[in-house]
C-alpha cells in the first residue's frame, strides 16, 4: 500500500492566520484542507493564495456541496483545487456533477459520508460512478456528542472499493496509528495540530507516528 498522506485541516476563519498556519506545518503534511467554515468565509482568493504559495502540496477544498455539484465545484478546480468534497447525503446526481467537474480538470472528487444513514450503500454507489476518494467523517458537532469515525472506517475499508479512504474526526497522536492500520489512505488532522501549543511540533509528531506504522 502507498504511504498514507497527512491532511491538515485549516479551520480558522482568518485569512492570514490560515496562511501562517499552513506555512508552519508545511514540512510535515501532504495535503492542505481549506475547511468548510474557512472556504465559506474566504472563498476563491484563499484557494489561489495557497495554490501560489504551495505549488507542491495537494489542496483540498472542503465545499461539502449539497446541490448544483458541477456548477459549484468547477471554479474551485479552475482555481487550483486538487480535491473538492461533496456530501453523500446530497444524492447521486450532485455527486456525479462534482465527479464530472473533477475529471474535467484531472482532479479528484471526495464523497463526504458525514450523516449518511447507509454509508456502505452510498460508498458503493458513488465509487461505481467514479468517485476518487471516500471520506469517513465525524464532524465537529458529532465529536462534541462523543462520536468517533472508527467503526465507519472498518465498515468501508472492508468493502475493498477502488477508491482511496480519507478519515477525519478528532484524530490525535494516540489514535493516528490505529487509523493507518485500519486502512486509511488519507489521515485528516485539525484541532490536534492547530490547537497545540506548537502546531509545527504537533504536525511533526503526527508525521513521525504515521511513518512509523
Ligand atoms: O471537516 C471538518 C469539519 O467538518 C469542519 O469543516 C474538520 O476539518 C475535520 O473534522 C478535521 O478536524 P478535526 O476533527 O479537528 O481533526
């Protein structure tokens, strides 16, 4: 299996703070995620700024698209996004639109399975349509209610679909190696890095733990 990628979730609303945090953790991560609140607040300009500053990094824009998939995602791919997310709960037509936009730019579409009731059925159907990445995601509100992404990860990993699996939701140093061993290809970390006293040290620790598996 290819080495798992580490994705840093940039969830601040502040443009300069986001660019500053990205700069601090850049040596240790593979993908910058512009989180949903951040992209809603800052828009395409932030995509263009990060694309220009970090041409070697993959850039995920966490649009969590719910409708008008192709129309909404196209400008973000055009601005340099490598991956955009679309909600599995949006339905197959919207997911198909984002997949179409991704393919038009040689990029990737990620299905976010957040709040999808039958995650296995959604993963199977969207993988069949050509989705590139399946996102197992326990959102911030669900985390606050005590939920984790681990059971869902096991359910999706055992399907053996022809997609990469991304996992997000409160991943921290004590759990990151279990996530890798359970079959994740992309490990998303937000608060455990940006909430640490030294985000760079926290990112380096995550990198060392992932590489050691
Ligand atoms: O996607 C996220 C959330 O829905 C807000 O957009 C987070 O970026 C994702 O959950 C990763 O952050 P942590 O859970 O803090 O690691």
